[in-house]
């Protein structure tokens, strides 16, 4: 298994670092916008819910491609890989156009889905209309990154994200607060900074992929090779993945709307927690992705027994790793949250939610490895969709609404809604993993 551990580290470490960089961008945005006021934090947080929906939808579209790419790469079938990338790119473009159109033409209606606070809505609209331009850049970067991860190449995304961090933080400093002769633009400045950062991230990413001659660039001929049988085969796997990601994204957005309706101060505390959560889960997400890629390569070679052994081993390692991350976060959460310009009650809510998240992290991690890694690598996308739907819309959202009706504090709403959903997910995903229905080749 030593070679597997080396491969895990080779894939997971760059993904983790990229995730940390991306999460740091989010943390810096929330921190720097927080100097403007809690209303600004709430506005940017709500506007970014649309970006989150887009990103998760794009991951759904491209993740289906990764399933095929990782297995085709296992047998070095590059012609099929280019066909997968061509079709995946078409779907990504259509999805992105829909989100950009909504953000440009109906920003007010989108924000009113979350809150009735007119000040928050006004600021969120200004941010959303500008940052919508960056959706195309993010879509290109996400698709390229996903395809490269199917080959096991993850360093390029890390370098591109590092550039985005430097540009975003630098421009935030200049444009939000008005340094070096620039006007203080506040939320608008943050939107411009984000858009510029995503543009340069995308340009560097494509430059590195082209310079290293990775087989991810397609031609018109590759699009012409997309036949009806291939489309049916791809969509058979892709639609449940897209549905699963979309289901989860809409559920998460609904939970955010529930928090927002509980009060702007509660929404602010949740936004601060979310920025910490993204940092804490980067390693877990990276391990889940790496698990899927490694197992996918073995399944593509029809090494079923080895794939099963890897799945068991990495699940145990993931749970231990999550416990360590939870302990570290629990010990640093108070000084980190103390850096924000928040009301004492808002700061305390954010701290308590984060501590509850630490308790749930090992459970969340095992579920992530089972769902995003093991089951997805074997093409169990329909089952994943069913599980995600049951856990989010049959468990977490109804529990959250019930808690709100009982006037429970936001900490208990989070614990009961998220914890309940994760427990159901553990039972359903764990059963499928143990039964070994996923252990098969798709090539």
C-alpha cells in the first residue's frame, strides 16, 4: 500500500493547498468586507450563494467527466478522453450562461429569495452584477482543474489559485478601502477584485496546461466525434451527478435562506463560520477526490480487489485525519473569530456553530470519502443522487424548518439539521460501500 499512500499524497496535497488558498480568499473577503460593516458581510455572503450554486452545478457536470477520464486514463485511451472533455465543455458553457443571465437581469429577485432586508439586498445586487462576469472564468478553471485531476495532475490548479489569492487580497486592500489614490468602493471594490482575480487565475491555469502539453485541449474534430451513443452513455452517468450536486446546492442555499430569515446577525455568524468551515474541509475534500481518482484508475485496469482494499484503508485514514483537524480548529476558533469586527453576540454564535461542526467533522469526512470517492469512482451516481436527496430534502431541510418553528437557537438548528442528515447519509452510503456494488469497471 506504500505506493498508494504516495499517490494519495501526490494528488491530495496540491488539492488541499489549492483549497486552502481558495478558502483563504473567502476568509480574506469576509474579513476585509467586515471592516465595512455587518450589513456588507451579509450582502456579500448572500450574493456568493449564487456563485456557490454555479460552482456546485459545474462540479456536478464536470465530475461525471472525471469518472470517465480517470478510468480511460487507466488504460491510456486519450481519444475517448478528449471526447469526454469536449462534451463536458459544452454542458459547462450552457450552465454558466444561465447563471450569468440570471445574475445580470434579475439580481433583485434572486436576493429577495433570501432576505427582506432592503439594505442587504441593495448591496448584494451591486456586488452580484459585477462579479457575474467572473463566472465564465471560474467555469473554465473548474472544468480544466477537474479534467486534470482525472489524470492525477493537481499542482497547476494550486499555482493558479495562489495567484488569485495575491491579486484578490491586494485589490481588496486598494479598492475596498481606497488606497493609492483609488476611491473607497466598499462592496463594489470587492466585486471588482474578485473578478480580476478569477480572470488571471484562469489565464495562468490554461498557460500552465498548454506549456506542459497535457491532453486536455480539444479540437473541432473532437466535437464531431461525439455520437449519440456516447451522449446517452455520458448522460446516464452525468445526470444523476448533476442532480446530486444541484440537490445539495439548493438544499444548502435553502438552509442559508432559513438562517437569513432568522435575522441578519444570525446570517453574519453563519457566513463567518462558513469561511472557517471551508478551510477545515479542504483536506477532507482533497482526500475524497484523491480516493475517487486512485480507485478509478484501479477499476479502469479491472483490479477490483485492490480497489476494495484501497477504499477500506483510506476510509480509516480519513476519519483519523478529520479528528485531528477538528481538535486543531476547536483550539484556534476563538482567536480567529476575535479578529472580526462583530457584535459580541454574533461572535459567540459563530464560535458555537464552529465547535458543533468540529464534533461532526469525522462523520462528515467518512460520508465524503464514501460518496465523493468510493461510490462515485464506480459509477454509482444514481444511488448517490437518491442518498443526497433523502439526506438533504427528506432530513436536513425539514429538521431545520421544524427547529425554527420551535424557536430554537441557531446552534441547535445547525446541529440537528446537519447532524441528522449526516447520520442518515452514513447508514445509506455505508451500506452500499460494504455490499461492493460499486466495484466494477466502466471502460
